[in-house]
């Protein structure tokens, strides 16, 4: 099985507080890894460090050659004064997508986002989360890292997200997600990892 | 440079959609201009000076045979200060409360000293301790100088009447006594009717020489009274409010604060929007875009300010300077200074650049030196900003 993404002795401190103790993890092609645990267990920290959004205090993240990573943080990250389309197009251009307009149209459609002139800052929480996921799916990443991706979504959007995640896995990718939803690990994950006080159980 | 350009375009789009921020960016130069104008107006106001007349100045004073009118003399002398006549008590109160900045007291005996022309009459000046006291003393010195000039004119006029009497003869008064003077002209004419003996001829020669010498007395007296005369030519060049220095300060402050606020605010907004860390661009590229944002906005607004100055200079008919030909030089400075951003904004170098760009006859050497400084500081600040941003934002 191909290891797409790996954590080797990964740690993260915030001052004196150790949010993530030395952690080893392999993410292989085709799997869906669920991270579960109480608030403050270190799920978001682990995902952010794996995504490269947060530098590790120790250890390293290894990616298989040519592996791309998409990152959907828990708090939606996009520009509030730009429309959803402008956000997706900007990120697509920054990522070097060959056809940013077409890609934006496809992602907006796929996640049920309305293509209007309203700035993203006035969207509902659920709409912003859809935009957040659209940005994470740009470039068809091999590994999708998502922090509570379905928390603010309605049932229909939730199903749509899992369909898109399944497409990634079917194409040889993987999904790692943190969740608090009771049945989601059992229904959606091929492997469940429990985190407690910054340690993998 | 593709990613920084994309991020810059995004920042400019967001700026355009932020009406409050845009209003602040456009309004700020106007506020600076208004403040500069207010300071200029304050600098042009006449300080209030209390005049305490203990001597009881009459409307006019007889000096010799001439009448010296005091009120018009005070008006002419007081062009640089606003003179208000007050009682001693009131003047003291206003000085203590800061409503007047000085008291000029005309003590008892001033008028009799003025009339007698035996000793100089004295004025007393009292100021409050303030940062402006030096200026007040100079203003009052100028006032006394102008008053002295008026009086010198009266004194010289009076003295010349005696000289005139000696030259042409006639009736005159001195210390209250009337007398009749033959005069050199009439003496010469009388001697011309006498037999021209060697003695008469000698006396006539002396009379002619004396007449010639006395004819020069008026100019000589005036020259003695004013060994060095200050002649004011008509006003020329730009007023203080449009000077190169004011423009340079206005541009530097605008560029400095705008660049700092916009770049820092925009960087903070990236963090607030939670996009740092998920942007497919490096921190260096993000900072490059912020530096470019500062440069672009500073260049646009600074150039608008320079053009506005130019329009005012043209429409108000202000002479001096080259409002249009130097705009490209100013624009270069705006880009460099705007790019150098931040808390360590190089005010001194920006000021020198703008001053030289606006008015130096040969600005090139200064421009080159200051441009090198600005570029070097930009590079150093960008490096520091990257380190700081990494610590603060990630």
C-alpha cells in the first residue's frame, strides 16, 4: 500500500503547553482516517501540522513524491470581501490551475454554492463551510485533510461532501478528517484514530 | 512575481470594496492638507500685544517745528503685531491668562523725553515665559525699530528746517525764542553788491562752499540715522504653505502612515480571515504583495497630492517652483518610500528625497543617494518583516 503522507515523531508546542506529543502516522492511498477525541485532544493541531499550515516544533511530515494536499480548516479561511467565485478563482490561480474560471464553476456547482455577487462574508455558516471545502478541493489533492468538515452542513451538503471525498479515494487519494459527529467515523472512515491530550491512543 | 501580483490585485480589489478604508485613505491627505493650512494660518496670525499707556499719549506730539502723529505711527509700526490698548491691571491679567503674549508699557515722562530730544524715551517690554517669547521679543523689536524710523523721519525733518534756515535765511524758533537769520544765500547776494576786495572775495568763497556742504546735509543725516537700510523687494516665490518643505512633510507623513497602516492592516486581515497557512503562496510572496500594496497606494495618493499642490499653485498664481515637471521625480520617491513601509519608516531619507525632487536645482546626486537608502531599507525591512510575520502570524 502506498504511503501518501506520513508523520514522523511530530510534535507541536504552544509555549509551555504540549499540544501534540511525538506522533507517528501513515496515511495510505484509498483510506479514510477519522480522528476522534474530546475538545483539546490535539486533532486540529495534528491536521494543521500535517497540512503545513502550522510548523511543527519537532519531527517531520513526509509526503510521497508528487503528492498534493488539500486543507479545510475548522474555521473557514477565505476573503470575506470577495465573492465565492472570486475566492475560488484567486486560489486556483495562485495554485497554478490551468483553467481557473472553469474549475471555479465546477467546484461551485459541485458544492451547491450560488454564483452571485454577494461577498463571502455575508454568507451563512453552512455556505461558508461549502466554500471552505471548495478551496480545499482545488487542484484535486491526493490527500484531503479536513477539520470537522460537515459540522455546519445540512444533510444534502454532507452527502455531497462524502461523495467528493469518495471520488478522491477512488482516484488513489486519501482523506483524513477530524469529527465530533457520533456515527460519522463508523460510516465514513476505514480507520479511526483516537487522540487524547495530544497523544494517539 | 505572478503570485505577488495576484495577491496585490486581490488587495486592491478589497480596498476598493472597503468604503470606510478607502474614505480614510482618500480623506487622510485632505486632513494633512487642512492641518498644514491651519498651521500656516496660525503662523501668519499677528500676536496680540497689550499697549499700556501710562504717559497718556496725545494724538500728536510737536517735535521741533514738526507735528508727529502718534496713532498713524502706531498703526504703521504695528503691522506685525495686533496692538490692544489696555489698563495696566487688565494687561497684567491678560498676560497671565495668555490672551496677550506681551505688554508694551509707555511709562510716565515718555512724551516729555520725546519732545525734548535730549535723551531717548524708553518703552518697557514684558513677556510671559513661553516657547514663543523669542518670537515676541523679535516682533516688538521690529515694532520699536519701525517706530524709531517714523521718529527719525520727524527728527531729521525738524533738524533740516534749521539747516534750511541757515541756507536761505528767515524767521525761526529755538527753545521758545524767535530769531531772524540772514542766511547764506542772502549773505552772498549782499556781498556781491560790495567792492570785491580780497577779503570780500574770501568770504564769498566760504559762503558758497558752506552752501554746497549744507545742501548735502539732508542725505548725510538720513544716511547717519540709517547706516544700513533694509529695502524690502516685492514678495517673490512660494508662500510658506506651498513651500517644498511643507510639501515634503505632507507627502512623507501621508506615504509613511498610509503604507504602514495599509500593509499592517492588510496583513492582519489575512490572519483574521484565516487564510494564512492555506494560501498556495509563501510568506515571502505575501509580504512582497503587501510591500507592493504600500508602494502602489502611496504612489497614487501621493501623486494626487502633488498634482493638487500643483493645481493650487497654478490657480492661485503662486510664483516659483516647477509644480508639473517634478511630479515624475516625486512619483519615484513615492514608490520607493511607500515600499519601505513600516514602523522603521525612513522619514529622514524620504524627506530629503522629496525636498530634492521638488525644488533642488541639481537634485540628481541627492536623489541617487536617498534612492539607494530607501531600496536598502526596503530590503532590510522586508527581511525583518518576514521573520516577524512568521513569529506573529503562523
